[in-house]
C-alpha cells in the first residue's frame, strides 16, 4: 500500500460519567486532550488534525493546542449512549477535504506518542490490511460469570507457567486506522483483514476512572524525574 493522505480524528464530547469534564481535566499541568493533539500534530504521517466536539470549552482548548475544530458536533451525536461510529461518519462528511485514510485517536490515551502514531500508520500502509488497531499483550487467565458459576475463557484448566502461555492481545483504544471510503460504506473500524499494532501496557493506560488519571500522572512524573518505567 503506498503512502496516502491521513486525517486524524479526535472525538471529545462534553459529558462524561466516570470523570466529569474528563477530556479537559488537568493531567500533570495540561488538559488531557492536549496530549493526543500533540501526538497527532507531531507525527509526520498525519496531514490534518481535527477535533469533533459538542462542547465550546473543549473546542477552545483544542484550538489553543493546535487542532482544528471545523464544526460543532450535534447534540444527538453527543449522548451517553452514542457509539463512536456515527460520530466518525459525521466528521468525515462535514469536512471540506477528502482523505484516503483516517486514524482515530481517543483523547483518553495520553501516553500514546507521536512515534506510536507514525509507526502504526507506517505499519498499516505497508500491510495488505483494510484496518489496524492498537493492542497490548496479555497472558492473564480470564474468567466470566455464567448461570452455572464462573467459567474459564482462555484456558482449559491446564495452567502452564505464565511465561509459556500463548499471548493474547487486548484492545487498548489508543489507535484505529482504516480507509475513508470503506468506512463510509461499512461504519466498521475493523473491517476486512485487520492488522495489530502492539504497544506496551504502560503506554496503553486509558483514562476512564479517577485511578487511571492518577496512574497516568504518576508515570509522567516518574519519567520526568529520569525514572524508567518498565514496558
């Protein structure tokens, strides 16, 4: 796949349940969304960076950080139960410019860097895949509740040593890439053959509840003091 024009879409609605005003909450002295805007703008593989929001304060913060806010998202696409897919479709149809592919960057992944974005786009373009998503490796034993009690999901009861267990990959929500035309036809972020871009568990921190915000801040502060967080 040859190099294509790439749009970065950052969706950031005003309402949030786990953390109020989450997308512009302070994280180590900066609004949360600014980390994602910086990653997108600094990546050489991204041609344009836009934020889709229904909230004027978020729009102002995003613009100050260097992102474009070319339209405001309608209220019906900013409810608690609104899925991401129609938000992306609305954004792609509202733009005055066409792109070959887009990368979805959630503002809740502040430890995802420009290097991650560039590497993911490069991997996608060099692959034969229709879509790509970011993941981290997991060797955890997983269970689920059923009417008959808890049951095993990803092992059969023969517990091998953790190091010998075949790794699985957990979706981290940091990066999704797909072709614009295909997406507008399917509204499916992982349509067709899907490529995985592996990130460390440290870089995969996703801000959903206050503990996640605290954890991301501890990592950032520790690294600023020349500490080395293991991958």
